[in-house]
């Protein structure tokens, strides 16, 4: 088996907790075979390392050089866009958006050309990016746009899968107001998300015959239509067609009994209808260690399941648990693909 290339981590918003958690993750993983290089401004990480009392980072030219230095210091890859204004932790600045964006673009390039096995993205603040003219709804859609021209194996996404607490949940609708999310749910969307999930579980997690659970939209999965008929009209017919294709998926199951320990032994992932339906159980079971995995891209992308946390940036309080879990998840997926 070939050893996967190193992972690259994009710096995220430089005024957020990204630099701190990346350095803390390096410190915890430095003696483990999970070498990564961060993409970002070298001076930013040098100052952050000094503030945390950690070893000074080292600039590198290629992800492969991370293997030479990772045990001693954090390897830092530069970008084509330097930070144009000083970074003040906790104070977001649209002037930093170009460098934030360039780090993500560089990470995608490294993955596409085979120099990196996966991209882990530190958090960005969409509102800050929008002020600087960023036109994508979010990180995930930006990555999909950067890779849209690249052929890939399996159905094309993107779709969001959250892992944590022994659960995997995939969302049919993501960042939508609840009323709009309900209006967006249709048979085609459910089938597409289920196919993406089935393919990812086989290819990236080594599960030969994935078992998917379909979460109902209504209380008690509609209770035979007395509490809503979306299960009868939309969800269950979509599941029946998927089963005819050979995909193992249940009919709509009552969401309030779907996530307890005994229930989640019966499936490998849950297809959830809307954002909070999937994220509440994951964050309840593993608030600090959740991971966002993007399905349906030609590259591997994971990220911590939290934001920039400007309120604690620069204070040394940020926990690296979720980033560590995202790095481990990326490593495991890369090993399966290799």
C-alpha cells in the first residue's frame, strides 16, 4: 500500500482561533504519523507560536517537506496573497480575505496535483469574506466551484456530513431557514444525497454494504399521515426507489428515537432533512470533537465543526479537539482511498 501524501491545512480567518488550534494540533500530533503543513502567513504562525510558548514554525516550499520537519516544528507553506494589514486576534478585517481565500485555493491545488492527500480547512467568517466581495454562499460551495472542472469517481456534491459521538449524519438541506428547508425537500434531492452518502461510505470508510437510516421530517415520521404527509408523498417513495437501485436505506424513521445508542447500531449514517435535525444529536454527543466532511468532491476535505470564535481568539483558551478529529478523519479517508 502506498503511503498517502501529507495533509495540508488552510489557515482560516487569521484573526480567529485558526492559528492557535493549528499550532496546538501540531503540538499534540508531532510524534504521530499524521504530518501536515499549514498554508498561510509565516509571521502569523511565528507570533502565535511565541505567544503559546511552542517551538517556532519553519517555512517550507512543498507539502512533502512537512515530513522532514513535522516532529520538531510546524511546517508553513506560503500563499500568493500576503496579509495586507496587521492581524489583531479577535478583530476580523475584510483586508485579510484575499489571504484567507488564497490559502484555500492553494490547498485545493496541492490536493489536485497529488502533493497533498487531503485538505483540512480552519474556520472562516463568511460575513468578513462577503465584505471583501466573496460571492459563494460558504466554504463548501467555494470548494465545489474550485473543483467543478475536475472529473471524479461517483456522484458530484457537495453534501455535508457531520461525524461525532459515533454518529454520521448527512444533510438534505443545510443553511436554510426552516420554512424554506421544508419547501426544498423533494424526492430528487433525497435520492441524490443518499447516493452520495452510499458511495462515500463504500469508498472512504470501507463499508461494503452501507446501511442508511432516513430521518422523518414530521414528529413520529408523520404517524401514517396524521402529523404530516411528506413521509408518504416524498420520503418513503424516494427510499423505495433507492432500494430498487441496491442502496440499503430505511423508510422514514421517527427522528426522536433515531439517535440513541441502541438505534445507531442499526445504521452507518442517517440522512437528515434539515440542519438542526442532524447537528443537535452530533453536538450533544460530542460537542468539542465534531467534524464536517464534504462529500462529492474530487478531493478530500474535512473541517472542524465550529466557527472562528473571535471572542476567545488570542487568549489561549481555544480547544483543538475538533481540528484534531478533522485531521484524523482526513487521514483515515486518505488511507482508504490509497
